[in-house]
C-alpha cells in the first residue's frame, strides 16, 4: 500500500539536512510484531503501540531522530498491514470468486489511505509554526497504520 511519504514532510519542515539518516535509525521489529500478535480483537490502541519507537528515541532524541524512530516503527506496521490486506484479499477471493468482497476491500483500503493521508496532513498543518509538526504527523501515520493493520487482521473471523 502507498504510504504518505514522511520524507516529504521532513523536507518541507527543513530538517533533512543532517548527518542522521533513516537507514541509521532502527526499531526492534520483534517488539512491534509482538504488539500486533497480542493486541486483542478490536483493540486498535494497544498499550504497546509506540513501544519500539519509544525505545529508539532513547538514543535519537532530536526532532529528526524522534520522527525517524516513529517512521521506522510505522514501516513495520505497514508491512503487517500489507500482509493482512493480502491475506484478506485471498480469503475473500475464496469466499466470493466473483470478486465483489475483494473489490469492496480494495475500494475501502484506497479510501482509508486517502483518509489517513488527509488526517495526518491535517495534524501536520495544525502544528505549522513548530518543529513538533513533524513528530505529530509521524505519530499519526504510525498510529493509524497500526490501527488499520489490526482491523484487517480482525476481519479474518468474518
């Protein structure tokens, strides 16, 4: 799935000129995967959400570092989201060979992406006068991506 490019937000914010690079910032993927696995049905705001990026921020405490940590955790959630989306598409194809359910999921996912991008763009715009906007937007992307990954996972019982 297409993700809102946080790199564009960083460039807009003017914080791209630094020696800290996205490839230098990592989160513990197992922490995110564990959070995903143990989030109960319907629990789209598990307490563990953000734990991996919080740990990363201990050594990357600048505005850019914090946003890159959030972006790194978002990438793991996005991978989980894509896995669950593909699994639901396969499931729905088996249930409805005509493709109606799969098409509806595709349309809903596209609409969700547009909503997420607009909502996180709003979060960024609301903080337009401060460097905090980059962190707020990155946190929005992480939170919404995690929530959607869990929602897609929970569709498998239907």
